[in-house]
């Protein structure tokens, strides 16, 4: 009834800057600065993702620069103090990497980012081979769809299917991503279904329902 949901493959970046496990600390920092990114997938062999190295993984080097952490401090944060003394991606990276498949729905990618508190996810195939990268900004691209495009999709995938008889009496408008359904329908039970399906259209920010049954007017 509804259009095919957007998946990661629809919005991901296919050009990815990655580093090998033996990349040096300075090479990693240089790549981040050159490409204006905050994290890099670490790939091995034919492109299999083995980890991700981010700015957070590099900061302990500065945090403990010029001083040696005490025993208690080391015990409290073994990972950070270990990374402070590391110089290569394989020792600095966070592993295993949190990844997502190209056919994953966008809400799944968003939940992974939120649950693991990361800003981007390497996109890998069934073999773990790097295919792209998806960021928070990429997930928001669906909200750049035009109001006219959203209105057309709502009419075709929601109104025309749910209300084949009443559709001529239903007006669909979208303003700044907010969809409004107005008019008269025969079956009141279908009104909440219409609202739910309209919410599910990729790029819709919110839904205003002004539908009423013919008998109530």
C-alpha cells in the first residue's frame, strides 16, 4: 500500500576514506584534517572492516601528553591509557566496528547510531566488505524532499488506496514537510490508518488530520 521505504543504500556516501590497520597516528590525523571527517573505517585485505578509529580514540594521546598516568588512573580507564601509548590504527581503533547493511531501513541505522552514540556507520555487505558510509546528515536527507513530491506520494500511496470512492473529496497539502489530510470519507475506521501511513512516508515531519465521516457532517 505504501511506497518502498528508503534504505541505507539510497542515502549513503559511496566514496569512503579508510585506513589500513598499520596506518600511523599521524597519517590518521592528516586524513581526518584533509577530508574534514571525524572517524575512519579501518579495513583489512580486500576491504573487510575490522574497526573504526575516531577523534575520541585519538584524544588520549593529547590527554596524557607529557605525563604518565598513575596506577589508579590506568585501572579506571584501561582503554584510554592504552590508546595514549599506541601509534597505529589497529591499536587505536574501536573494534568490532558497529556497521550496517545497505538494505537496512533508515530507522534501523538511526537506532544503531543512537544506541552506540556514534555519528556515522560503515556500510558493509554480507562478507563485511566496505561499500559506503552513512552519517547522521545522510539520514536527514529524506527531509529535503519537496512538499509537492510528498503530497503526490501521499495521494497515490495512501489516499487512493484507502479511499478509492471518497478520494475526490479528500485534499492533501504539505507545507514545510507537515502533511494535512482534509475532507470527507465513508469509513471512520480508516482515518487512523491514513494518519499512520502518512506518518510513514519518508520525509513527512508531522501529520494534521482533518478528515471526517460523511455522516458526521
